[in-house]
């Protein structure tokens, strides 16, 4: 039995061909799920407390604005207090 990153667990990942990859991106899948649930971007923004512009960006597979927001939020939580 191995634990963690022992040599037994260091196997290369299988190469996934183009045919085996999902045809829908993450952002598109989230957008389709939102629409299927009958929700608006505003509904998602309110429920998740994520700004509307960031929800739109995520649905377009642009995760940079979301990453920057998460980094700022995480930093402010971890920031030393006097």
C-alpha cells in the first residue's frame, strides 16, 4: 500500500485524444446549466455573490477576472491583523 507521492503513484497520465475530449467547454456547460435551470446571470450573481461581469467572463471561458477576485479575497482574509 502506498501513501501520497510514493514512486508507485507516479504514473504518467494517459494522453487524451481530441475525439475523447468533451466538446463543450466549462464556461459553455455552466451557461447551459444556468439556462436549463431558468436562471439569469443576475440570479447567479446574487446567489453566489460574484459580480455580473465575472459571471459573464466565466461563461465565455475567461477565468482571469475570477482568479484575480479570488486571490484578492483570499489575501484579505489571510492578511495579518494589528
